[in-house]
């Protein structure tokens, strides 16, 4: 589901987030401050992107890192949808 404020992303398989298995993640619309915070982080561009996406989905970066690549690609597409 997508609206102006958030997008729901269905996962191909559940991921454990704080001890709970979730089958979808909700990504909120990014702000300029979110991008500035990610840019200010140490690490490479990929690490910054994972941290940004985790922040927008309100989960720890480790949860994002455990996702199958196909689910991560869905998150990247959802993020880009907010920038168009």
C-alpha cells in the first residue's frame, strides 16, 4: 500500500525485528534531515543507505541486513518512489 506519507513493503519471507517475526515493513516518507543524517554517517554509501532505509522503516540496521536481496531491492524502489 502506498500513500503520500508511507509505503508498505511485503517481504518474501519474515524477518525478526526485536523478537517479532514481521512479514511487511512500513517505510515513511523521507525528509531532508533523514538524508543529511545518513550522509553524515561514517562508512561507505551502502552502509549509509542501509541506515537510512532502516531509519525510515523504524527498525535496526541489522534487521535490514538480514533481508534477502530481493526484499532489499523492494525497499530501494519504495525509497526512490518518494523522490519522484
